[in-house]
C-alpha cells in the first residue's frame, strides 16, 4: 500500500483520470441535475473504467490487489443551487444484493431502492474509496476534508467523532480537473458548503477486495449480474 495512503489515509493522484474525462463528462451530463448524489448502477460506459484492467480500477488494484472490484458508485454534483455541507462522519455501510441476517452485519436500510447494511469495521478497513474530479476544487469550492490517521482507529463512536477529528487535524483535499483522490473508506471526513460556489462534480467509487461471508453478495455496479 502507498505509504501516504497507509499513514494519512488519503493520497492524491494528480491528473490520473485526464485521459477519460470526455467519457466521464458525458456520463455526468446524462444524469439528473436535481439531486445532489446519484447512485450509479447499470451504466455500460462505466464498467470498462472500473474493472481491474481499466484506468480507474487499476489504480485501486495497486492498493488492494487484483482481486478488488467496484462495489458502489455515486455521482456528486455540487452547485450554487445544491451547496450542502456534511459534518465529520465515517462511511459505514455497503450495498448488498439481498438481505441475509449475518452476525456482525446491521442495521439494515434501503436507499435509492438498494439494500444497505453496516458491516464489521474490519471489512471496511479493507476497502478504499476513490474520488475522480471532473471539475477544479480549490479551497473555496468545498473540498473534501479528512482527519489524517483516523482510519486506523476502526469504528469511532458517534459521541467521539468531533473530538477525534480535532485531535487528528484536517487536510483539505484540493483537486484539479482530472485528479483522483484515494482514501481509506473508514477515514473521518467532512465537507463544508462552498464559499464561492461553482460546479463541483465528483465520481465516487468504493472498491473492495474481499468476498462477503455466508449468503451475502456485493450488489456491484452492473445491471443484472455481480460486480465486475
């Protein structure tokens, strides 16, 4: 694993997606613009980009190995009209094909018609999240904020999150169009509203290397079959 990713929990890959921006712009322009976050599934143009041999999947495979696969994708489109803020939090859920009661997994929720569940922290610790920037993100356009090193602490109690974030400090994940940020899925992160709002499109993809236990299966990004 990259030493910066291992230590801080995030690493910037400058211009790593520059060659595929045309495809990503087209994908983004086909999505509704009245929703802040759109969960992407069954989009043929995305599949070859995120498999282990694709330009984005290969970046994740460098960290997780050739067994990694994309397990969730969300397009965020922050604009002047949709200029939200999120406090410090961890991403704690995954998307599965069907609900099967499994020790250590829960609670269960439904979002955008998809089954979400909170897995054990050690499963999340084996995942990485990728953010592909389709627009520039200077300091005044709501960059992702991370608390470096917080990914090493496992699942953090809600009451302790702000204290842990303050202790770890803050890194603003500034970006230029075509940059990719990789971060440990468990890292504490936040986002302020943009001080000078401009369009800020981000394709966020979760990658995992492990199969799920028992009868649980990753839902994946394809329309009718398992994750590519």
